[in-house]
């Protein structure tokens, strides 16, 4: 599989998936997937942790965490900002019980670009605190890039944002590169990877098209597969498949497993 060891390949458990958790984990195990990324509605409560841990063991899967994206760490209102930090720390609390070693963090946003400078400082301050907590749990936090949005201006979208965030942060900052998000912005993939350098810990893998319907299976859109494969081989990050159905996940796995093809 692209010269990448199988334990580096995982798949995200999405809100849109409404089957049983057991059936999804069984599917991943049968497809040779080694970890499941849990997040949003699927983060287990304290009461559910034991059952979730048992299922991971039964299906021989590891878990990674996608911290809930509604916790905006660039929030300008002080009380809401502190509440969001507590929410992130609450999500991270499952890492110990589930032996999670990697977590994805949403980059935060403001509704008015005029306040972006202040928002970035807010975010970095929160990141330093969250990262310190994660380090105590032996969890690597990776910051995920986002797309444009009609109502949100995100802290991390471009390669220039990488340099600004790294310079401001007291803690070492790591990144998760969503190649579909980047493609929809029209930013060259190699340019972003160059800026991130050795700080790249994970790739979120899904294809995209000109209509903006992302999370397509690999090979169904405009993504430069050959370039993505080269980056995976060179950097050896975690590779998390982000598709919205088991059928699309299977198509992406087949594409990853192929030794030919690529634009």
C-alpha cells in the first residue's frame, strides 16, 4: 500500500453514518484498516467508554480523535472562549481510556476578518494550554486546515497561516492536512506541504470537484493522486480516509492499494 505500513491507514466515523458501530468497525477490520477516527456525535461518554474500548479490541483497531469542531478556540468573547477550551479538554479526556495517541483540532474562526489578528492570538493562547494538557496524556495534537465559508474566516487556511501560527506559539505546533479542503481553495498542495515540513502528522484524504461537493472517494474528483501518494511515501503521516459511506471508503481503499493510476 504505497510503501506505507498498514497501521498508518485509518478511516473517519462520520455523523452521517447511521448504522451500528459494530457493523462499521467490522467493515474496517475486514478491509485491513488499522484505526478509526472518532469525533462529533461518536465520542463516547464516560459511561460508554468501556464498551467502546472492548469493541476496538474485538476488531483489532486503534482509535484517533477528532475534537468537536464547534469548540471555537478563536472566540473573542472571553466567557465563551473559556467554555470552548473546557469543551476541548473534555473531548481529550477519552484519550486515556481508549489509548488514543493522536487528535485533530479544528483551527477556529471569526465572523469578521477585521478581527483576525486578535483571533489568531486567542487561538494560539488556547492551543498552548490544550497542547500542554495533551502532552501529559502523550497525545499529539494536529491542527487541521479549513475551507472558505460564507460566515466564518478561519485561522488556518493557507501556507502563510502556517508560518504565522508557528511563530506565535510557545508549544511545538503540528498540522493535519486536509487535501480536499486545500484543493477547493486552489492552493498548490506542494506549497502547503513545504510550509508544514516535518510538522505534518496526518493527512485527511478525500477527493473534491469544481462544485464543492467534497469528501468524494479517491479518484472521483480533481485531486492529484500521484502527488498525494508521493507525499505519503515521503512523510509517512497517518492517512485518514474521510468519505461518507462504506462504499466510498471501499473505493478509496482500492485506489490506495493500487500501484498504478494517478493524475
